[in-house]
């Protein structure tokens, strides 16, 4: 029983590490660069991935957030090391690999795929007047919306009461 509690805590810690979109992008880019890169290269690639490579304010924001937030947190977790501007990927636990999804341009992320599929299934079940199916599919549609909001960190679109609801779910 104790090992299950410890395993749940470790998984929770990993999920907290990668709940931030920029941190997931940072890990993926570092992995793509062979596990070692200078911070300037990582910042440049994150800005490019976010489609803001020509915006100096965004580049500075990325640089500062990496130095002040993301790098220290990942260092404490033993995932990376940082010295003299060089970031090294020490070890990426398999549990994290499972959760990191960076979607290239033109690809559809799983959370969006499930949201659209749920929406289509809901429409079909309504047209067929199948109430039990509509209720079940509605729950999947709500879950997929929450997944999209969490994956893309869409907080600015949410009403305050719904933000509180999401905060309670994350705990």
C-alpha cells in the first residue's frame, strides 16, 4: 500500500513539472538537440516554436522564465544541469516521456482530436435521438475541453468561477 502512495506522489510531481506548456517545449527541444545546448539556442527555438522569433520582448521573456523558473525547477528534479549557459539533459524519466506531447505544425494534437471526435459523436447521438449516448459523449466532450485548456494553458479565456473549478480538479 505504501509503494502505491509513493508511486502516486512521484507521478504527481512529474505532472506538476510538465504542466507548463513552455517547460514541456523546453524539454522537447533539449531532447531534440541531443540533450545538450546553449541557452541562447534553446530560447531561439522556443521563440520560433511559439511563432514569435522576431519579437525581442518575447525572447527576453522566454530567457528570463527559463533562468528564473524552469531551469531551477528541472535542476531540483534532477532532470537537467545548467552551468555557464549550457543546459544538459541528465535523465528524462520514462514517466515524463509518456506525457510530453509537442505537436509539429500541420499535426493535430490528441486533445483536439478527442474534442472534435466527441463533438461529432454528440451531434450524431442527438440526431439519432439516443439520450444515453448523448449523456456519455457529453462527459467526454467536457473532459476533452478541460484537457485542451490544461494542455495549452488557456487561462485568459476562462471565467473566474471556472478557473476555481479547474484549480480544485488539479489538486
